[in-house]
C-alpha cells in the first residue's frame, strides 16, 4: 500500500532537503550549512527577474558571490532526486 499526502492544491507533498545560508546580507562569501553532504551537488543562483546568473556544481560549503551585483537572489541546490531546495540571500 502506497500512501501519498496531498495538500489542498492536489499536488503531492514532497520532502526537500533543507539548508541555510549566512551571513545575510553578504558581500563576498556565502556560507552554506546542511545536514546533508552538498559537495558535488548542482546549484544555481537566480535573480528576482527569474534569470539564472550562475549555475555550477558545489565544490565546498562556501560560494564566492563577489561578482554578483547588489540585490536579492535565490540560491537553489539540487537534491539526489533532482528537485531543488531554495534559500533567499542578499548581496551587499
């Protein structure tokens, strides 16, 4: 028997891996903390217009964000299932 939990929209609820970022705001380096190993996972940084401004594979628990313009961004990290978990951060 398979049990699927549905939310009111009728979309199946999925578990996502959580991560946190600090410091926020940040000028140079964004630190990433997670209970899961993130090295080797794909990530993307998206601006608020929806444009992907960077996409790569994590090589450590820190991201160099010096080249980004000041503003608000979304950091998305892919989990083993191919889904993305998202955190917002501010580039100073």
